[in-house]
């Protein structure tokens, strides 16, 4: 409740100025309706009260009073009171992600059948199915890092590009993990929709401590018994302030990763606007209609 009061504001505060002419007309009408106002300046108050007929029986709520109340409610509705944000209907529903795939001769080892590289592609395909429609991009790296594909919701394109990667197409051998993560983070930053980075690798070099950036997940393409305890990958995950994911024989590894990607980092902002506040002025419509119904009473406007 306190948070709602702190966020309460008007979308169009200039609409409150419409109350001023209503208040001025109401005061003017009251002065004109008071037949004894001109006598108060020249007659004793007690004598005026004794000579006034029907003054004590004056209606407490007059049509002018209700007109002022209705006008005020209309002005409040026009001003657009709000206290909560609403998601834009044009906002990206799913958070984007960048896949960084290590493409080196070591990824062709068969201790993770059929090969480490093929298993990485299979896990990527499974993850794309679980993230259907979510924008996903691809970075390939060995001794250098290269942007293969910016984030796209077309999973078939990502799978196709990943399937075409092999160690012999990479210009230099090595392990440029830091460059791959930096390139993926830059691509996400240029997209302006937030997102996370998933690295598919079997080893990692020593990395300096990361000074911030998108959430990073390292999917270890090693046999399950070795993946969770590999010191190099654990050190890389710690340096990147990320999380190490060990493969499993069932889909539980990618299912957990998909859930993490769905909530990691800040939500993507709405395109073209940082915040969208929900319009709540329409809730005043029933009160305005109720006040308007009184004008259908016989003799009301003449009372």
C-alpha cells in the first residue's frame, strides 16, 4: 500500500486545472442564490434571521453542489490518476540471449558422445525449443571471437549456422573466451533489450574478474562426472560472476537453464518508452454516471 501511494501521480496533471472554472462558477452561483446576502450589510443578523422564511430548511445538497462534484470527478479522470505500471503490448515478451560456442579441435573429442561440439549443438537446439520465439544470437570463438548471428527469434537459422561451424573455419586457434563474452555483451547492449550469455565450452583460460555486464552461464561440454568439478571452468564462472551448468543425460540441464534465462537480469524495456503507466481514470466513470442520473429526477434542477 505504501508503494502504491509513493507511485501515485497523474499522467496529465494539467487536467486538474479544469477544476478551477468549476469552482469559480459554483461560488458565483451560491452568491446569487443567497437572497439575504445583500441585507447582511445593512441589517442586524438576529433581526434578519427572524424575518427570513425557510432559511433553516435550506437543502444541504443542491444541484450546483452535485454539478461541482461531477465536474471535479471528470477533471480527475482526464488528469489520468495512476499508481502502477503496465507492460506495453508491443514489448518483447521473452528476454534475448547470446550463445557463445567454442570451436576448437578439443571440442571434437568423443568422451561426450558423439563429440563435445555435437553435444553442444544438441543442447543448443533443445534450449532453443524451450525458448521458442525468444531472440537468440550466436558468437563463435577459438583464438578470436566472431559474431555469427545477432539475436533472432528464428531458431532454425541459429541451428543452421551452428551446424556449419568447425575448427578448420576458424582463422586462429586458441581460447579467446574473454573476447567472446565481451562481443556477446556488446551485441546485447546494442539491442537495448537486456539478455544473458550462454557459453558452450570444454575448457577456459584464466580470466580477470568481470566488472559487470549481462548474466553469464557456462555450459560445460564435458562428461557429467568431470563437468561440475572442472577447476578451469569453475574459475571462469567465478571470474565472470556467472553460473556453471553441468550436462545431464536427461533434459533437466537445459530445462533449468531455460528457466534461468527467462528471469536473469533486468526485464527488457518497452520499445520506444522506458515506462508505461496504467490508465486508471476510467474507474471514476460509474461515479460520474451516478451523479448524472440525478438530473433525470422530476424538479431536481429547479430545487
